[in-house]
């Protein structure tokens, strides 16, 4: 299993897997950031006043205890970030930028209300391309997906949301949202197909996995309040 690192009128239909990606992009992209760590990048979303950003642990782990993390906002501004807390075994982390400015916050939905087949939109910075938006559906629910973690450990994405919205390296930590632009998952991993020499491929094959928001927000709250 590979990591994903890892306007207009709203259009929704119960019988069709469509919603207005343009409206969602306009509404949600200001809450989405690109994280640069060492030579790599990932994504995140602003979840709380005070500059708190939720992302994947594997996105920020190369920074170690004192490495540099740079946050790129949707308006082109950048700021340094510090690690608030890490949860490597569920591949989640919270970082913070110091700011007195009120930043736009992503609206949080409920993953428990998701249905297979409903439309979703993924946002982030695949391959470093900030502000990328892709659309798809919820392909399946309740997947427990193992992924590599620090120190040779294995993290497990608990009850992951499977989606065919294209996510690629760099999307990790970014939001998966519903047709109302509400966060319903944290994009984390993709399935890959071996190439001709037997090595895992690196791009989207239409099978991606997001940590459900109901679990992610519990972890984020603990990281913010306790640091672990």
C-alpha cells in the first residue's frame, strides 16, 4: 500500500454522483495548506483558531524534533510551523503557525453519515501542485489499512474511507470533503500497481484511502490538548 505523499450553484443529486467541485474549491481551498518538509511536501487543513493545522504524521516526520516545516497558504503567503503533537500509529499530526490573524477554518462534517456511492472532493498539493482539486465518490467504508510508520513500525488507518477521487503523492494530509465542503476524511494512502520490474508504482489507480474525520478529530483534539 502506498502513501498519498501521501462558485456557482451547488449541484447535488441523490441518484447521481455529482456535486459542484467549483463551488467546493472556492469555499474550501482557502482552508487548505501545502507543507514543505525537507525535500518533500504534503497537505493539511486549518482546523482551529490559533493556527492549528491537521495533517499526516508521515508528512511532517522528516522534520524530526527540530527540522523546518514551511506552510504555504492558498493566497501565496508562507509561514514557519512547529509540531504540536504526533500520533504515528494512526498517521496523524498537528502543526501550528504563530499568527494573530484569524485564518479560515475548514468546516467539519461526520464520517459516520457517509454512504457508499456519495460524491466527494479531494483537495491538496499532489506532486507539489498546490490548490489541486479532484472529484469522485465514496467507493467503500470501514477499511483498516496498514501503512509504514517511523522506526519500522506499521500504522493502521482505522475504518478508512475508500475513494476513487484521484490522490497522489503530496495529497497526504489534505481534506476529503462532501458536497457541502465539510471535512469527512484526511487523505492518507493510495493503492499502487507493480510496474514491469515488480516495483510499486507511484501514481493514482483510483483507489485511495482517507482517515475518517470522526476518528481524526478525536486524535487532533488530544494532540492539541496533551501533545500526544
